């Protein structure tokens, strides 16, 4: 900062003006105008004037002072901080990030600058950088040596060390809310969301006005599949500060989770105006637009992101994943140029391999297409800890324990509600098509791949004995009729937020729920279960060339895919035997060849009268939240049935792993 020589009288006047700020900003402005008349351009007076104007709600006036002052005082951290805050409050998020980064570069121990920077980065969709900024805020806002050490460990991602230090500190000071919040962050990073929620609830019980803790609480609620509670906390934060961009970004993400896409799109549209140069924000905007059916706007958003960051692999894959989108030659060349870079991040390389594979497939260049698909899969497979043996062991356990006698002994339990229709099977087997057909019926609402069954299995696993081979299944087997009914009611309550219409039935299209048919039968015995099945080579290869946003860890190796499909067929054959007629199977090829006949059989199973709208499913305007979203907005076409045959030369590992399942399709092999 430029040194300014002031007189005692001027210094006293500044002190007086600073005191006036607290009770009467208008009087402070008058005082400061007089000071600046006597000492034009005085930096201290200008800083106070900007603060006074901000307190009066005059942000443009504050910025008129702060912007030139920051240029004149390039090394004054406090002014760059004030400028960043004013820019953030004015909706100029990108400029705010630059100013705040300048402030913390000049003075790294400015805790509030790190906090506001974290808010701005979160609003821009830069979650990793935002988390790091929040951690620096914690580090610099405490003076306790033990807590400072824990904060440094958290910043440097030394999680076990941070956990040990925080545990020791909280034994001594159990009501230290800053430490409790940090401990919750440790729990969240370790995936212990239940622990994180309990810690944050305690934190807010002790300090209800702890805004950062409430923001963390809303985020963990969102990650824990508790969107209704997350929205309540977000609204509480926004009622105090409606312009909080990071909260608005989180709100948009939660609204997408519960299917309120148009509301989310409005928020994203406002955010990209404030943060126009943030690639990740444009991607989130594009995802919401795509799911809501605004294809052209989604493509424009993705392309804007690529203008800002040409190496952004997720965006290239998002375009490829539209399925009906076709890359031009120049775009393929641009992707290949990025892949040729030695410094390309692994995540970008992974996505680009899949995107280039899709572009070459569309061009009919199948051999290089497969090479790129295989390379993308190899990268992803190396990141995962999937065991096909573990999956087979789990399927064997279910087949041994979920017998006819097991179900007979528990008959009469569970909720009697008939509301859910579960569509299960393998991904890329036609489940989205079935969902779109059913949701075109006046009595059925389509939702999404709901995570609630998985949440319940996680709850049961926590309740189970860790010494058991399968604690979730052991805990479920121990429940009585009332407990099973409570589980069914919990499922209905937690999925109610997804239901937007008065339709009596709704669809849960999580394909992997085929592993949990026993749970569904026990807690919701009147729910419908539909098994979507597709030719194993077509289905298996389609999964292999699909990079899933999350889950489906079996799909990145052809042998794993074949074994998983084989286990799935064996498990479904088991439930056909012990619960005859309980599951209705739809073979994708039959649906394509005899659409009306299959639709009528499907509706009969669901107890629904035939409606013509189910044959015009492609006119259904509902949001579709799967990779097949654009395909099911078109009539069924037969040409895609045998497309996988172009890759037959490279599918031997898949065929070999499938064994007799391949020949017996669509039925299970004898003896299954």
C-alpha cells in the first residue's frame, strides 16, 4: 500500500467516520465527502466511502470507488478483498474470483477472503477449488495450535492425521463448533455421510447462525439422497442472503435431483451471466437443458464450455452421449489433437477416448473406434476396485437364502401400497424405452433412476452384524412384519418429492435393483417389477462403450461384463422359480418387432387399460434422465438391433464369459 502522510485532525476524522459506519452510513458518507474534499484521493477515506455505500445498498457506487482504488493500490490486499465482495454481491462472479485471488495472494492469512472466494468458486461449479478455499478459511480463522495443525492436514488432504488431531481436540473442547465442522468435513471426505450429518446437526444446535456449517449441512444432505431436507436448509440460507450464488448453484443441483429442471435451468441461466467464463458451470447448465429436452440449447452450452477449455473431456463425452448428435470432421480432429497432448489430465483423456470412439463409430470406422473404446475402458478400469468374484458370491448367497420358504414365512409384511413400478435389469437393455412407454399412460408417472433402494440397503448394512458375510441381507432377514412395513413406508415417503403429478403409479428405473428384488418383495409386496432384457452381446457391448457418470463398475472390462450378465440371468431365474409370475420380462428385440403386442402385455401385467398414447411414447415431453434420453424421443427403429455386429471381431472375451447364457437368450440356460 502507498504510504499516506496524514495529520492528526484528518486521522481523527477518519476514526469518527469509521464509527459512524456502524450506526448511520449516510452520515458517514457526508463525513467522508468532507475528508476527501480536504484530502482528495486519500486511500483510507476512499475505502471507508466504498464500505458506507455498500452498507446503504449502493453497490454500483461502491464499485465506482473500489475499482479505480484497486488499480491505484495493486498491493493492498484489503482493497482487493472489498472489491471482490462487492463484485460478488453485484453478480459479477468471475471478476470477483480474480479480485479475491489477488487478495489472498497478497495476504494469504485473510480468512474471510478465503471464505468468500470459496463461495464464489462453489457458485461457479469449481467444487474442488471451493473446498480448498474453505479449508484455507478454517486454517487461517483459528489460533488454537492443535486446530491449526488439523486445518493444515485437511488442506493438504492428510485425512487420517486431521481425523486424529480433531478427535483429540474435541475430547478437550467438545463444543468447539469450528472443530466440529472440520470433523464433519473429514467424515464427508471418507464417505461417512451419516457421521457428517450428525456432526453438522450438533454444530448447528450449538451455533444456529453458523452459515458455513449450514451450507455444509445442505451439501451433505444432498449427497445423502435427502433432497427435501437439503432444499429446506438452502432456502433458510437464501432467505438471509438471496444473492448467495453458491447456494443458488447447490439449489439448482438439488432441483435437478428431484426433477424440477425448468426451475434449475432458470438458476443456471442467471449464474452463467455472472460467471460467463466458467466451463464447469456451462456443463451443468447443458446437462439440465439436455435432460429437459432443450437439445439445441444444451449443445450450445456444451460448446461454450469447450470454447473456454478445449481439453475438457467430460464436455466432449457429453456431446457424444447425446446419441443423436454427430461430430463434424473438424470436431473429431480437435478431439484427436487434445488426445495427442502429453500433459492431458487422466480424467480428460478418459472421456475423450470414449467420445472419439463414438465419433469414429458414427463414421463407420469400427476398428479404430473399438481401440478408443478399449483404451477409455482400460483407464477407467484401473481406477476401480471391482471384483467379479464378489458379485458372483453375492448372487450365490441370495439364491441360497431367499427361498420359497423364506418368503412364505414373511408373507403379509410390508406396505400394501401398489404405487411403485420397478424397472430392473442391466443398463443399456431398454429400460428407458419401457419407462417412456409406461409414463405415457395417464395413470403412470416417470421419475428417474431413484437411489432410495440403495439408501435402504446401506441403512440395513449399518444395522447388520459386521461379522456376518452379508450384513445387509442378515439384517433384512431379522425384520418383523412391522419393520418391513416401515421400510416400505420410508421408501414411499422419501420418493414422494419425485412425484409431480396425481398419477397413482410411478416408475423407479434403477436397473441394478435386480439385486434387491428380495427387499422389494418384502417391503412392497404389491409393487410391480419389470425385467428389461436385451441380447447379451448387444447389451454388453453397449454398456462397454458407455462411460457412466457413476456406478456400473462391472462395465469397463468385457469379461467382467459377461460374468455380470451371467450372474444377472441366474438371479432372475431364481426369483422366477421362488416367486413365480412376480416379475414381468420384456425382451428388447420383441418390443421392437411387435411393439403393440408387447405394450399390451406390459399394461396387462401392471393392471392398466390400454391407451394409444403408450404407442406414441416419443411425443412424451417429460424429462428423461439417462443416456438414452434423445433416443426415446424418436419412434422405435429396427436398424439399431444388430449394430453391435460391426464389433463382433473384438467381442470374444464377452462371448466366452457369457457361456451358455449367450445361446439360451432370452431364456435362462437349463439348470439356472
